[in-house]
């Protein structure tokens, strides 16, 4: 089994902290770069299954102490399609035969 070292850097944060983006770098034991993973997420109220409108100061303070990526962006867009630079499209559903 191989051991990996994983780094976490904050690459973006929306105003108010609702949306955030992380970059994880994976390195092999000898320090050789292995993989990159980018994660875009949002704080969610699990009881209501909705995005939080206000993020607590405790969470914002914790986020502000994370290492930041070299091209960190403080203001991510406020809408998910703008964050991902995509436009949602409806599926064309084929009838089941």
C-alpha cells in the first residue's frame, strides 16, 4: 500500500462564504506529484436540504485560516452555473422500448 500526502488550499470564496472552492494536491511518499482534485461546494442546511443563506462567523473564521492557493479569488459568483461556467440543459428522454 502506498502512502500519499494531501494538501488543502482554499482557491475561492463567495461573499458571505456560502460557496467555497478547494484544491487538493496529492503527493507520493517521495514528494512526487500524483494528482490534483478541485472541489466546489456550498454550506447546506441538512434539515431543510437547502443552501444556507448566512454562514456563521465561526465557519467564516475557520475558512480564513486555511492556506490559500496562489490565484485565490475572494468573490466567487453567486449562482452555481456561473461558478462552473456552464449553462444547464434539459435532458432529451428517449422512450423505453
